[in-house]
């Protein structure tokens, strides 16, 4: 199997201490993994990227790093409007006015040669982005000149002063400084690679292509080119921020002083980056550290400035990180994951990342600035939802004694705080509870008192946090009883004089400890502690993160990780709530031979033809990985007792919570109905196999919605009494039917997604066999009783297949043929042309003659409501070339032998 683009990209993953050339924007909520890459062979990368995005239609989320000192003139306009605005506000006149302004100012800065054509590329999204609080739009522009960074900065300052004069008609809500992105101009912000997009958004498209030049009269001349004729394959580099072949002009002497001043200030500012803001407006010179002693001093200062209560978790995270052994700071894959977890926990933990990395023999203090560049490139979110919880989990398994020591030290710190004279508030006890159970409980809604408990490798809803409340009277109470007994034994041992100042203080402490222990069993006290605990345990990101990782599958006894292709223990920051509800059993072809043979025989009966059977194994295996790379919509078609329902039932036994039942309205309802309050839609989050109810005759697919779902666009829904959520669908969409849905669209985007899987077998009693029918099998009425036994082995067989195919499915000829037949029944024009039009050199067809034949044919095959001719003519234009004066050449109508309209000249 060919190497996937994902694998290709991962081969360029940025190595430890390296810079980077590209990044991927991650979004845990939408199951998009971030990444940092150092791509060396750029032409080869562009070739593969173009095929991946533009040929195969895959979504990508890459950005490219700008050259720091010079490059193409990149401009990013960000427009924000009131929410009642639903359409694009800027016109082509606004764009040409803006281009003219840019060149009027640019020629004051550089000496542009007369009659030299300079390309200008304009990029826009297909639609405005309507959000709850604002409507967004924008323009990206590349001017094809190679200019140094100070020129871009000077130019931006000049444009800002005049932009409002030419765009005063735009009802903008943001300032002009906000409209014109400063980060792009200064070079610190990455540029979205053409064809990529931010997760959950549309991509910018090349919509306009201009040439501009200064003629002999010193006038600006602007000409527009046909975007459709742009040769993307050969000219793609021109659309990138890293293209270096644009024309370069000398700088005008009149601005050299300002140019030099900015250039020198940039050198100073890069030096000043050595001061990295850590927390509480304190600056530590981390990037000027040159040895271990200086780093240790920096760490000491960093820990001292932490607020012991508010930011104790930062100090604790530092201690846990530094307890990881060389199993983590030497192997690159583990080292970088620790960095991701620290970055996701708090920006200030960069210093911890350096201290952790410095333990390796590979570390070099001269590379700290490069580490910081890598750190910044990770963005706010990255791989696998990693946080401080991941680090604690790693320490627990890598260095258990140290884990126990830090945990006990942390809990004891907060326990002692409650016993101090002013530390016995409900909040203080809730803090003790938090550090005891922060990995086991989380509150997801303060208002609705919704809690989850981590149990059996996943998060399970726990009403009102009942299990945590019980621990107040049990484990928390025990801690204070143990402390009471320890202190009392010490006081009674004679080691300390009970009448001394220390002895009296200890006596007061013992008394207070006893009172606290007694109170922890009182209902009112527990109610108060739980009210405070809701706020402390509240995880704002839990709802978005839960079940968001498409490459994990939860079992009763652990988690299968498709990235690593291993079965492992689950961990809290897997954020799994769904489960197969069965145990994972590692497949042993010898030990499980009987069940494997039974399952293979079952599939052979369902799909007697080998190629369709192979397709179905791959298709079913692909459902385990929540990435719909094939973007298919599978239709299980067949009438009578053909095994469809039994296959779906077996998948339900195997997948448990990951199998969902979907209302047919998901793909037949109007667009605005999908995002409405719908517990059915919410239940689809994290589902892998979604089976729709049997459609009724006449139900019609909403092609736009079907494309969005199979293409990975976000879904939105709201369960009863809960907040709305948005998520990327992970499920493979399936419908079981003997009544095919109507499809009104004829575009390739619709039909390349539809895969019809014919169930041709029939299961019945032997005495009901039909001698004239193939593929009949005796009905086993007790078949369903085997599914409990089959399910774990069946799922392990699918996992084995998914690991072989990476979740990709090869569409076989049988599926292609069935899908084409389906298309022909729905695509009137394709069916008509197949029946009634043929290529015939020298022949011609009149528009009027064609439509008359079409009307007769349509009424005969499909009824009375004949479509208008416009769509038919457009189809003919695409198929045989545009008609000239109402006539298509080199084609003829196929008349039936008895047709009275038969004529040699086809209507002429």
C-alpha cells in the first residue's frame, strides 16, 4: 500500500532542537492533531500536498513559516461585522482600489522598473463566517515582489493612514489596526498554506489574479487574468510565503534612514526575546542561561514566585516532570510529548521543559532559543489532549515511589493548611479533596451539578458527584484520624513537653484535627464542601475533549491505540466515555481458529462474491478508526431475509457504545434542521458506526448535508437540558434499505461518496429454496445467540485488518457497478444520454430536437413532470462540448427502429 500523506508528513516531524518550516493547526475539539515539521524537499512536498488536497479532496490544516528577513509581500485583512450581516460586504472595486493604493505607496519605497508586470494574487473564502457574536470575512493577498521585512513594515504604516479613505463604505466593527494583521507583516505569524484551512473553517481560494505595472507615463496599469487558467500544478510555489523567485527592486534612497532604523530595532528586539515572561509580570532571563548553575537559579526563582494556592499545580507539575526518568527525556517521541503536555498546562512551564530537557546528554544550552521557537510553534493545543494529568500518569508508571512522595507531600500541604488557625474553610477542604481525587473526578457543569468519575479506563457520568461525596466521610476522614493519632502519639511519647509552647500548640492542633474529623461525617458540612468542590473540579474543556480522539477504542479492560498499534491501560487524559463494553482479546489464529472459521463462513454466506466480501471486511474495519478518509456513505441494499440486520446486530455487539442508530432525517432534513436541539445528534459524538433507520419511498438525500457529514465538517447538537456542543463526526455512515433514497444531484462530489453494497444472499428454510435462485442458505434462527461469543474475536479480526489497511478502503468493481447503476436510476441525464445519444463524427443535434426526444423518453421512463431543458443542455455541454448556435457537433440521436421521427440528418 502506498505511503499516506500523513505518514509522509510525519517523516519530517521536527526533531529535538530543530527549527521548523511548517506547522499543522491542531484542534482537540475537532479531532485535528497539531504538528511541527522541518520539510527539506519542498518541491516533493508540494507535489504530494497538491495531490492530497486538490486531487484527492482531503482536508488539511498546514501553515508555513515566513522567511524572517525578506519574502513576498503578504497581506491579511480581517473584517468583522455585526451578526445581522449575512453576505460579503466588499466588492471587486474595493479590491482594485486597495491594490492601487498599495502600489502608489510601494513605488515610493522601492524603484519599480517601468513596464515590469507584477502579479497580485487575491484569496477569499467561499462564504462569510457567521458566528454567535460576530460575522467574519477577510482577504488574503500576495504581491509578487521580493521585499525585505522593514519595507513591509513601513508600507503597512502608510497603508493604515489611508485605508479608511477607500474602504469607508464597509460597516466594520474592528479597528483598522485590527483589520490589517500586524503579525503577518512583521513575519512572526505563519501563513496559511494555500488549500489548507483552520479546523472547522473554509479554506481561502484564489479568486482573482491581476497583473500591475507602471507604464512609460508613470501611470499604474491593472489587468485581470482568468483564474481558471492558472496552472496550479506548476505555479503552486507562487502562492506560498516561502517562494523566493519573485522580482526584487532596489530600495529608494529617500527611505534608507527609516529602513535602517527598523532593521536595527528588529535586531535589538530579537535580542530582547531572551526575557521570557513567566508569570505575575515577572521576567526571567531563561534564554540567556548558559550553564546548569544558572538554570538552577532560574528554576529556584520561578518556583518562589508561584502563588502557593492559586498556582500550586504549576509547582506540582514541575516536580512531577522532573521525576520522569531518562525513559522520557532521551527518546524523542516521549520527550516531545512531555513538552506538549507542559505547553497545554501553562505557558510559564517552558522553563520546566528546559530543565527537563537539560537532563539529557544531547542537550545544548546554546539551543534554548530554538527550543523556544519550537515551543511557540505548538500553538495552544496539540497532540492527544496531553496535560499535566498525562505527566502524573507517566510518573506513576515510570517512577512510582517518587509519584507517591509528591502526591503525599501535596495532600499533606493542603491538609496542614486546613488545621492552621485560619485555614478551615469549606474551600480549603475542597482543595484537599481535589488533590486527592483530581484524576478520578471532574465536574462538567456547575449549574447542573454534572460530574464524571474515571473508572474502568473511561469517564462515566456520576450523578451529583455522589462517589466523591462518599469519600469525604471515608478517605478524607481517615486522613485526619491518622494525623490525629500520629500527633497524639508524639505528644504522649515524652519527646515533647506538653506544657511548653510547642506542646500547647500541638495540643490545640490535635483538638482541631479531632473536631474536623467528626465534622466530615455531617451532612451539612459535606454539602458545603461539595459546593466548593464543583468550582475547583470544574473542567471547562472536558465536554469538547471527551471522545474526541478518533484513534482510540475503549474496552472494559483497556484501550486500543491505533497510532501505536498496541493495547494498553487507559488514562484519564484519553478522555474516553464510550466503550465497546467487552474485553479486548488479542487474536490468536490457532487458539481462536473455531470462532474465526465461523465468522469467515458467516461473511462468506453474506457476501458469496470474494471481491465484495474483501471490501466489506475493509469497510467494517475502517469504522474502528474515527477518520473518514474515504468520505463514503455506504448503502446496504437488498430485500427479503438477506442478513443485513444480522451484520449490523453483530457490529452492535462488537462496538457497544460506538455503534449508534441515526434518524434518517440526518441526511434528508433541510440544512437548518440539523443544528437544532437534538439528543440524537449529540449521541453521535465519538460514535464510529452510525446506522440509519430504513428510509421511506420518496425520501430524498440532502446532498449538501451528506457531503458535510462524510467530509468531516462539524456537527452541532444539544441534548435535553444541556448546552450545545460542536464536534467533528467520526462515524462511517450506513443505511440499511430495500428502498433506495432519491438523489437529486448529479455532481461528482455526491456520487463519489455513495457506495452501494448489495446483499444478494437469501436465508430461509430449506423447503423454501427457489431452484432458479443463486446464493440461498439455510436460516439459522439461533444465530444471534452466538454473537456474545463472536463479538470479541470479530472485533479483534477487524482491528487486525484496520492496522493492515490504516483504515483505508479499496472500492471494488462490484460496489462501483452497483453505485453506477444506482446513479443511472437517479441521474436522468446520464441515463438518457446513455440510451439516446451517441458520438457520431460529422453528425449534429439541434437543441430543440434533443429536448423533444428527451420529453418523450422521460415520460416513458419516469413520469409526467419533465425537467426543464436548461439542465439537460448544460449536461450536454459538459459531455460533448459547448453547443454553437444551438447545435452540438459530432453527436447523433439514437432512434428506435420503429420511431417515426427517424431522420438521417438528426433534425436538420
